[in-house]
C-alpha cells in the first residue's frame, strides 16, 4: 500500500450509517455487521476516493492528537483489513467528490 493511493468505500457491497460517534457497516457479501469506534469511523468517512492515505493520516493526527507514526500504522492496518473484507478498494487516482451518506 502506497501513501499516494486513494481508498474508497465499496458501496456496491455494503451499506453504512453513522450512529452517534460510531459507524455501522452491513456487508452485502458476508452479511456481517461491523461496528467502528470513533477513530475507525472517521477513517471510514474519509475513504471517499478523493483523499490519499497521506491525507487521511494527516487528518487523523490532527483530529485525535496522535503522533504520525501511530496514525500511519493504524490507518494502514484499518484500510488493509477493510480491503480484505471487500469494504474498501484502493484507487491509483483520486475520484471526483461524491455525495456522501
């Protein structure tokens, strides 16, 4: 995974909603429900295809007062897990801004 890649929610295979500070995702493929805590929820919301991994790490370090190394590791781990679950895809180029839920 490169920092210039742009993670994007795979909304063809899931539905999701914000509930309080959490995000709840229902996977179309596995029929599993994923509940994301506040930090993971923020990462998920930032994965709209317009922001690079580097951009997302920058937002997380500012929003949650965490050092860049920790944010970099945590964001990469989250995105890798979500890609394995087919809930996120990595794009080489940024997509135009889309409407979000």
